[in-house]
């Protein structure tokens, strides 16, 4: 840490935290990806996790993923809640035997000294009904605060993970608040600089939080969203069908798993927006989740028939 | 005698599973050893977040030698038979067999097979991998590169290493060598994750436990609990405070640390405006911390105790301040919920209950509230409650489900409703009923006594029972997902503890709930287009039937219709017998004799819970008296004679005795019995009608002397057939008279 300039110190700079984590995981052999260019509820939705967790091929990746949870918007007024926030996602398949040590190493890298901080692994079983996925693991606590999720994926898109991938998710804002010792997300120092050159999280995102809260709760065009949901669902099915291996061909690979999966991501986000607009009743809710899950499962099945999913040409 | 030490070292085991896993490990290993003839002196199992450990003391070095004689074929048998015998007995030639003879078979071969006992280490190396592979974790997982293969090892979290040694105290034990999915057993373990992470070589349990202790691992969960409790009390005492003890939390916290260090943190006093239950729940659920009471005020103090897993180099300063931050954020949320919730009155929240599905086939909470309110109103006069208050309380009872606070902490349901109802000026009985209508939650939970609470609590439970019975979701075996047994027991306790007169067959009791339910089905009809839609949407044949039945007409559904509808599926009868079963269980738990319960239930029309209980009690007391015991003996004698004679004659003697015959031909004892019988039966009947079971028993006790005298002096099987028949009828009258209070034939002992 000493070689870094002060404004890159994770304890002072939000972006310094991100860069430190990227560097750390790059050293563990991860490919450092950029955020996926679609709206999604969590880093797990990124095809680099969902799809790459399926099939026999080894895979290591780390990336930041902006996560959109329309319902969590609070018009920029709640110090702890955002409808758009950053997750830092790490996926290692198969999980190395020392994944816990690697994780603790990442905490050390961002300045969490295990000599004074109480780090705990508290049972937390993860399940995503929309992705047809589940795994066992923990919430990782630092001094009583949940700073990461640690999951051994057992099933994704309805398929057994073989081999199992280890997934780490860091809630970056919360972690940064702790490292910087601030009580509100908006007070985070984004760039680590001081005085005139300091940029806060509020300067970057507070206006967006206000505007998107209005959008998510009051104005998002529900008729359009319903239509987009149906369109995405239909398109997903259409692409999956078009990508199916041709009868009589000796190439049995699927040719369009990824574009189809994009439509699944889109449908999921449309559902989240509709949910936050309060136009989906409790009974309907379940059926929408089921519809997205069916798409995810079909995409997973298609992925397993691609080269990335382990199918030989 | 040698000892076994086994340690299964893994990543963090969920706290709630540790204790059970240690017990399972002990049972599985000792059972497997005993099954193979290996006895032991003692065994102990332990669990920490990262390890299960087992020590078995006093095992033999090897198993018992077994000598077995096996009879073979006759001398001179065909070669095939001889070869088969040699092979089966493991012999190479007939020289190794001896020859015996008996008169029947002549001379034949006998093989003496000696099996030396197997070395214990070999047996352990065989059984331990099997036990590990099939360990009964409630939830288990695969991991790592090995998980690419089908059938790879499953454990609760990745299993890192296995330590297994076996040997006597006097010499160096050996490692029991085995391999489970690539993990080879060794004599190595590891200490505390942060305080002493290095390798530790271990010989046996005697040095294992102290070595771990030095490496900052307390192996025994109960000792960790003691340490936490002791330190927590000390810290509290030093501040003049008292620990609010919480056994469940203590057990959980002890499963989250290998080396407990208790630290005290504090929060802003302003948060103490929040109800104490909320503070406690917040801090407990989210932070797994204990709260403290201030003995001076009786209320909570603005302090909490956390249990860390670290001897921190800064004395715990960083840990405390980190935890304080989180507690502050949580309490801020709670305070926000508490204040926002108060801005909306409970009745204004009812609309939102339309969004909460109670059960797919039983509608929303809103619809349920409508039913409970109607039922509570109807039950009110029976339980002595003001009908308007009962209805009001029922209407508000579920409103807190849509408050922010209960959304965050579902376990505060009812309690928050009471707080908010009190704050908005509801009648105190209404406010209390909102909290208490869930009660009693279990056999040891308090039973509400305020009539308004009783009315709503009964309505809530009866609606649940009738609803789930109607959709045929009854408890089966150990499965009771909707806690219907608890609901029925709740009804029973509410009725009995409050001395309520409520017949379980009476319309007010359940038919009204049925009526409500049918109305609900009907209301669904107007909402939906046609019967098919309903059937498809609700996936319920019963709804379809209901739709067909009630769909066409416009007239309001009458109670009779409801009865008929549910009567057809024997719902009423079935639910009543469920109540009867629950009542038996309840009485048995109260210490009543099951045969007395059966004796009372065997009578016709037993549907008044309170009267059943009183009758069982009175019967028990009566049978404990000498009169009671003798009457029972007399009854049995009469019943036995009747049974034998009725069987012999192929007819029953149910008619009343002819008193003229008694008077004209009977003996004096016979006359006396006839007179007393008549009077006693009538008196007992009257007493039963007046619900005076003691009086009824007293009336019956008058029978004792004449019955005894009758059996002493009178020959039942008289030669004169007319006299004999009349005497048998007299015996039948004894049987009849006792039936006024119970079926004596069911009484045992």
C-alpha cells in the first residue's frame, strides 16, 4: 500500500477500493472484465457468472457490476439505500481449495487488518428463484457488518454445477463507508482527492438516485414495460430456437445462447421495474418469476451446447 | 485400553447444525463399532465452527477371535461335494478337516474355521470413510475440482482435513490411515483462524484438547457458552447493569466463535424511545448481540454486548466501534419504522391486506380478517365479551402485518399492533387482543383471559382449522406445516382455562366459520369470469364444486347450505374427531389416565370440551375412593357374567328388570339392589344434567353396598329361567347405571 499515492488508498478513495480489488484478483489469475452493458439486479446475472458457472471449463473472472434494484430507491434521501449501486464480483471455477484464504487476502489488500478486525463467516444460503440457482456459503462479517457474500454455487439455471464455482460479492459502497468511516453513502470520497479536487459519491450519483426513484416508482411507462417483457420473452425463445443445431448437421452446438440470454436479463429487469411500480399482484409475481426462470433454464441448456459450455466443435 | 481421536476440520459450519452434528458423529461411529462387536468404555463428541471432534475411550486393540465348526459332506462323498466344502471352509486339503461321526449320518468331515479378530484400526479405516461420506447434514454441498465428478464427497461446507489416531496411553498412537475423496487422514490439525493458524501435531485426546486451547480454540461448546455468559455478566455488573439472558442467542453465538471475547458497546440514549422488544429484536436478529437492563429504571440500558472471535491487538476498540456503527444504523432504521408506522392508522392499512395471500385456496389476509371479525362477533356473547369490541379487535388484529416494523421483523407481529393500537387510542382490551389473539402458541404459552382476546383468539384459530380442513390440508404424521395441531390445542386451552361452555358440534363453533368460508368462495365467483377460470386459477376441485353449487343462484348462502356442502365431505365429523384426539393428548399431558379419557369419550354426544374434562377429573377422583374401586369391581363382575351368559344364550339382556318378579320371588338383597339401582341411576342422571359430576359419582357410590351384598347372597343363574333372566336384567341395570357417568368397560387396572 505504501507505494500507492494517498488518493488511491482504499480507505480514502472509492475508486481506489475498486482498483485495489481488481489488482488483487488479477494477481489470482482472474480476467478483469468491465461491467456488462445491460441493466441487471446483481453481478450474478452477468453472463460471466451465470453462464460461465455452467459446464466443465475452468474460469476465473472479476468485475464491477452496476446493480439496479428499482424498489430500493429512496429519492437520494436514505444514507444506506440506493436503487443503483456497485457490486464487485469474483468467480472462480472450480473453486480453489484456499478460497477463504484468498478472500481474507483481498480484505488485507484493502486495508482490513485481521489483527484488530473481527472477521466471521456466518451461515447464509443463497438462492435466486429467477435464475433457478442456489448455493451454500456465508455472509462475511467484519466487526458485525456484512461486507461480502461468499457462495459455493451448487446449481445454476436448473443445472448442477460441475465443477462447483466459488462466488464472492463485495457490496462496494458499504465496504467503502466502513473503510472511510462515513455514515452516509453520499459522503463517500469517490476519487480520493481533497479540497476543490475532491469528488463525492453525492456529486456523482445523488441526482441520478432522485431522478430514477421518480422513474421507478411514479413514471416508468408500465404499458411499455409489460410490452417489453413480452417482447424480450418472445425474442429469447426465438433466438434459442434459431440457434438450435440444425437437423442432419454434424455440428451439434448451439449458435446463439448469449444473445438469447441478453433477452432473459432484459425480461428480469422489466419485471423488477414493474414490481417497483406496484402493478404486479402477489399472485402474478410468482408467475413472472417463473417465466424468467424458464428463460434462464433454457439459456443455460443452450449454453451447455456451446464451446464455452464445454461442447466440442 | 486404546482410545480413538477423530477430528473433521472444515470451513465454517452453521452454528445451528453443530451440536446435532457432534451427536450424530458419536452415535454413528459407536453404533458401527458395537455392531461389529467392538465395545468401548466411553465417548465424547465436540463441535466448534470449524471442526467436529470425537474421542472414544477404551476400545480393544483387535476384535474377538471367532471359532466356528462347519459340518461337511459324508466321508466318501463325490468329489464335487468335497471340493465345494473345502472351498467354502477355506481349506486346501481334507487333511485339515477332522472326521466325526453320528449314528444317523455316519462319518462326515468337519472343518474348524478360526477367524482371528480384525485389528481395530483396520475396522476404523473401513467404517469412518463410510460414515463421513453418508453424514446426515441437514444441507450439504460439493466443492472444488473434485465436484466435476459424479458422486463426489458432500459435506456441510468444504472439508479441509481429517485427523485420526488410535492407540494406548502408554505408547505413541498410530494414525488410522484412510482417504476420503482425496483427503488423507493424518495427525495434524490447525488452531484459531487468526490467532494461531499453524499446524498442530496431535497424539491423542489428552494432548489434543490442551493443544487447541493453547492455539486459542475452546473445543467444548458448553464451555464456550459458560465463558460468554460469565464474561457478559461480569461486564454488565461492572456497569451496574443486568444481562438480559437469552439461551437461544447464547447457543448460536457460541457456535460462531472458537475463542469467545465479550465486548461492550453502546448506542445513543435517544433510541431508548423505541419499544424495548424492538431494540432487543433488532440487536439480536441482525447483530447477534445481547442487550442489558438497567435495574434502576427496569428498562433497557443503552448498551449491548457482542461476542467476538478475536483477542484484538487494540483491546477490541476497532471491533466495538465497528459494531456500534452497525447497531446505530439498525436502530436508526427501527426508529424510522416506529415513527413512520404511527402516521397511518391501523384501520387505514386494511386495504393493503388484500395484497397478502394467506393461502392460495383460502384467499387474502383481508378476506380472512372479514371472516374472523364476523366469527369473533358471533363468539363474543358465548365468551362474555362485548361484541363490538371483539369485532373491532379482530378487524385490526392483522393490520400490523403491513407496517414497516413487522415487515422487517415478522416475529414482532401482534406486539407492534398492540403498541400502535394503544397509541391511536383504542380500547385497552382491543389493543391487548391484537397482541394476544395469536396465543397460546404452544403448550407452555400463556392463555389469554380477557374475553375480547379470547373471542378473537378463538375466531382466528377456528377459521384456520375450518379453512384448512375445507381444502383438505390436514396434518399427516409428523407433517403439520400450518400448525393445525397447535391451533386445535390452542382452542382447547382457551376453552378450558377460561371455563367456557362451547360445544364443538355447535354451529357457533365451526359452522359459522364454514359459512364465512363459503361466502368467501362465492365472492371469488363474482370476481372471476367462469367456473373454468376458477378451477384453473386455484387448481382446486373443491372450489370448482363450490362454484357449480353456489354459482347459479342469487340467494344468499344459508348456513344450511354451508353445512350441507361441508357435511358432504365429512368435514364436520372429521374435524370433531381431530379435536377429540387433541383433547386426549392434552388431557394425557395433564396427567389424566388415557383409559378414563376413553371411558368418557365412549359415551354418546361428548362435545362439550369443558364438561369432558370435568367428568374425567371427577371419574379419576371417584375411582381413587374405596367406594369407587369396589363399584368398579362390582361392575366388572356383572359385566363378566352378562358377557358369558349373553354369549351362551345368543341374546342380550337389555330390558329393564321386571320389578314384580323381583318383589314376588326375589331375595332380600335382590330387592334392595333393585330399589337402590332405580334411585341411584335417576339421581346420577339428574346430577349429570346439572353438570354435577361429583354428585353423580356420589349417587353411584350408593350402589356399592347392595351390589356387594347381591353377589354375596344371590345366585344369578337360578334354575327358574324367569328368575334367571330377570337377574341378568338386573345386572344389566348396573351396567346402565354406570353409563350415566362413563363407559366402565374402558377402564383398565
